[in-house]
């Protein structure tokens, strides 16, 4: 699906187990006369089967919110997702110390005017233009655990708008790569090192970038 819609795109997906708490969601959506690309990257709470169940729920919720409820504002999508996860996970006796949900970043690209809108909860957008990386920061929380009603939650989530130019690079990533232990001192890879890597390889074709990212990850590990 991605290769049909984007000339130069890639996914680096390496689950720790057979099933994963991380997932991505990517679709082309038509609304009125306009076409949009919607890209989401998410990291659900839990590992293995519990994480995978959360991933399936999150993916299904995105399909429902975007396709059937016709939401295309990333801020509103995330606020509705937060509300729906709270509803799905409701228990009569909830443990307030244990929040469940998912970190998620969403990009919505209008294919008619090439404007990208990004909003995130826990997952930032790394954006590179002319080999210079800028990070657009998300709300530090998780969908399904944000305090407040839907409208309040929407107001808490920052939204950014970018006019895209040819050659721009867009990256969404869970913390799986940057939190990987390894190297000479068996320490985390860290976000700073990941950003430097993306800048270093940003002008290469995306498929080549994916190969380099994979090699760097395995070497570090």
C-alpha cells in the first residue's frame, strides 16, 4: 500500500516477539474533492499478546474514527481515540496508578496542497529539510490516559502544520530503537544518536536508509 502511494517510503519494523505492542497505520482517504494520506505510528502498553491486543484495538479504532466517522484533523482523531480507549478499557474498579493506552503520532497530508498536519501523544515527528532535523514535540502522555473529557483532551494536544517541499523527509518512530541497550557500555541508543543517524542518511533513498538503520541497530545490539 505504501509503495503504491509514496515514491520513496520505508518501514523498519522489528518486533521483539512474534506479536508486538507497536504498530503502524497508513491509508489514503478521500474527503470531498481532496485526497489525504494518513500515517500513524503507535506504541501500545504491554508486550507480547497483551500488547498485540492493544495494537489490534488501536488499529481498529483508527479505521473507525478516520473512515467511518470522517475525522481528518489529527488533534481530533487523537482526542476521540483517547475517549474510545477509555471506554473500551473501562473497569468498575480501576487501578488509578496503572494507566493503559498507547503513545501515538499521526500525520495527515493533504495531497492537493501538500500541507502536513501532525499531532502526537508520546511520539514526536522528526522532520528533515536540507539535512537539518527539526523535532515537533507531542503531548507527554498516552492516548487512553489523558485527564479530561474529549474537548479538554483535544485542547491539550499540540498540533503543527508544515507546507511540504520536494525532498522533505518525515519520520515517526516508537521508542523501541532509541531504548535498545547495546554498544561498548551496554547503554541505550538514545534519541540524540537516532536523530544524528537520520540526519546522516537523510539524502539517501528510503529503502537504503532502512537497510542502514537495520544494520546500525543490529550492530548496536
